[in-house]
C-alpha cells in the first residue's frame, strides 16, 4: 500500500508512563514513533496507530530496567530504525550517543545522510531544528518524568511534496 499522506505521532521518554491524551492522539495517526526510554511493554501496547508503531531503545531500556518477564521484548528493540514515508525517510534513535546532555544535531545529520528528518529523545526537551535540509526533532517527554511543563509530542504530516510539524504540549494532570 502506497500512502500519499501519513500522520505520524512522535514521542519519547515515557519511562513507563504514557500520558492518556497522547495515547488518544496516536490513535488518529497512521504511524507512531517512540524514540526510546520506553520503560515497559505496556507503553508499546498503549500506542495504537492505524498502521504501525516503531520504537528504539534508549539508555534506560535494557534487561534489568524493564520487568523481568519482558526482557525478551526489550532485547529485540533496535538502536536505530527508519520509517519510509511519503516524501522521505524518518530516522529514529535515542540520541545519547551523540552527546550526553545535548546531542549534537550535526552528528545526527551525518549519521543519517538519507533521512529527511532525524528523531531523537534523551533530553526530555522539545526541539524542532528545521534550519537544515535534514530536520532534527525531539518530541520532549510523553510521560511524567522531567516533562518540562507537561507531557509533549510532535505530529508530523508527511506528503510527497511537503512535511509539516505540529508541536503539542499538554498541561500536567
């Protein structure tokens, strides 16, 4: 199936809690992307987009940090993933390998030379760097941990000739 338009919910840093308003928003999208620090499989189960979900591991996603019965799930999650969308490729990684406190955007761009946009998490701070041909995006934290004013996410609408971003931040519950 070839889509001419796709809406993508982009989240990160849930740390075992996904805000219910963001989970609801995901249901209206074709795809959902989680850029790591997921926390447990229940988060992935709450992400119910129309066509598919892509998630990568963060620095806090490892056997021992997740519930023991879910170790087989966290072991299978990739460090880097790609989503082919109308108009280009969305690359996803957690970002902590590109700078501990503030990942280097140029390093992320160089690591993903074919991407139209690179999504990362880790900092829990929303960033939409569209200053270059390859965008670098951080949705902030979609859970309760260090969400800097409330849980947040990004909505990407991807068409062959145009990509549009919407920044969403909810008030803390």
